[in-house]
């Protein structure tokens, strides 16, 4: 049974999530790479069996490393109800 949609967001490597307008350093190339990374993180994707399998693989790795206490069935936390709003993401 699904508990609703899940949104997973991770800051791009090398960023600190500083406030708006704050320059985290690294110059224009780094800032451009950060913008591209953030765009990629905010692009909606269809929740497909391949997406769920990929996330399950990540969950299993965390469980194997002892960072999650026990198995998590990621499909229980996945919801494709909004796929029609996302459209074709190919």
C-alpha cells in the first residue's frame, strides 16, 4: 500500500546549500555545473518499474552498509498516480 508520492532530492556534490545569492566559490564554471545539477534534480520523471528497481538497489546498499536497520521495500513507498501529469519523459 502506498503512503503517497515520494520526492528524493540530493544536493549536487560539492555544494553546501548556501542561501540565495550566496557565492559558494569555485567561479563561473562551478556555478554553471551546480545549476545544471539542480535542473537535473528538478526534472520530473515517470515512476516506472525500472525507477523503482533502481531505488530499491540503492536502498539495499544502505541496508547492507548497516545505515538502514532492516529491509525496506521501496515499492511500498512509490506512487505512479502523477505519471499522467509528467507525460512522456523519453
